[in-house]
C-alpha cells in the first residue's frame, strides 16, 4: 500500500526536527523509535525521550486513511538525510516499510507483544489554555547566553533546568550564575532538551499553552508536549538576585575579545593538575592574568575604571572562558572586590563567576 510521496527536502526537514527528541535510552525501547502516523490527512512524525513528545507534521500531505506505526529512528532518519533524489515514496507491505528514492530500501517494523505495530501514547488530548506567544529567536538567545551555566550533575536537580520568571531568566551551576531581565514565561522551569526542541522549530513564533500537567509549544505545523518540571518554587531566585545586586568595591570596562585572547594563550599553560586555576590581579592598569605555576602571564588594560581598589582572586579558566563567550557585546563591565566572585555585565546579561580554592580543587 502506497502511503505517500513527497519532496525529499520536505521529509528531510521533518526528520531534522524529530531527531531532537530521540534519546535512545536502552531501558526504554520507545525512545529509539520514530512513529509515522496519518490523521485527517495530516502526516506526522512523533518522537520521545520518555518525558517529552515531539510532533512534526505536514498537513494535507497524505491522502490515505489514518494509520500509525513505528520504525527505528536512527536508520530511518539517517537514510532520509542521505537521500539526494527529488522525491521519496513510502509504502507499506505487511510489516515492511518500503522507502523509494535513490533506490529501494526495506525496513521491518518493530512489533509489540501482541504482534502489532508499535504506537505511541496519546498525549494531546487536552489543548490547554494559551498563556503567551514567543519568538523562537528569543529562546535561541536565551540558550546561547545561559547554556554554559546550566548544571549537568544532579547534586541540585532543580539547577539542571532554565528558570523563567515574571521578569527574568536564570541559570546556575553553583559555580557560574547567568541572569537576564526578560519576560518570556511566568514562573516555569524548562529542561535543556525542551529548549533544544523549541529552537529547532525555525524562525517562527511559538504559542505556549498550559494544561494541568504540561506545557504545549505549538506552531502551525509542530507541537512539543513537555510535562511541567516540578520544583520551580525551590529554585534559589531570591538568593541569586541578592548576589547579583550586592555591592562590589570596583568596576572597570574592558574588551571582551582582549580577555578571551589572553585566556586562549594562557590555557596552554594550565592543566587539570592545576585545577584549571588562574590567578587574577587587579591593578591600576588592568587585570594581570597568570597561570598557577607562573609560567604564563599577561596584562589586559582597562578602558575606564570606577573606584579602583587592588584585588586578587583565583578562577577556573574554562568557566571564565565559557562565561565570556556567552556574552554578546564587545566591551564588558567587570566588578570586583566581593569575597564571592567577580561580576560581568553587558547587553542586559549579568554573570557571577565564583572564586575557587586551589587547595580544595573547587
């Protein structure tokens, strides 16, 4: 039975989005599959990481009756991505999916315990209430500036997410804080994989809907189902706001590129044995950077300075590089003289990079 014929480019664009939600968890077979379905003549690819579900659709593409089955995502996606033919045809012969384009390829459908094609759970029963509409570019900007400060370990699980508040977006891995005054979503946590899916949607606006237990991110053709992340009330918003608003003794303006260039050279003389540590000495000319073994040192002069007071500290070079790379302006304001860390500001983005104790390897 012929299912559909479409331009290869159309199907390639669909699988390029869908793959963002394939987690290939060996303990959960569904996460290695991609569902092909038709309902009301709309062809949809569905993928899941066992938490989120990604629905990528092409309305009006398929004239046949409703159907749904699944195939192994890795093989299907890679085959479609490698095709160079103008069109691709999908057909079904029993439990065999036939893909015709440059040649003819056959994929056996995985079956459930009853010997039937595998179908994904229904997650879009509740359309929810629309709470806002946001340009996907806004989410892309947030990811670019905040991803370096998202926690990747589970010591404090809530910090593995992005916090969206009424007036700000915050991420913190306890070593670096990133704060931006911006109103996007009211008091929600979003996981990195949810944002990865959102940013794959293209240069469009996404409409955000809320159900009792999930957020839905919808465009005209795609839908992301993302269960609400619990614990938003435990995110340390007040503590972080207190840190970024505390008083620092001194401030100066400096070229971001100049510092990054120095750090790039200095990194050749820093190793894991040094705890990736570098020493910063703030003097009347600028910042003097030196490696832990003092076998690399360089001065970056500031352009302006307010209320200068001498200060020294130790930072992790990689954390500092990531923080500076996340900034977008040519010149940054650096605040120092506080016992917690240094503060970096530019373009509405505020970061705090914590000091480290070389003796403890923090």
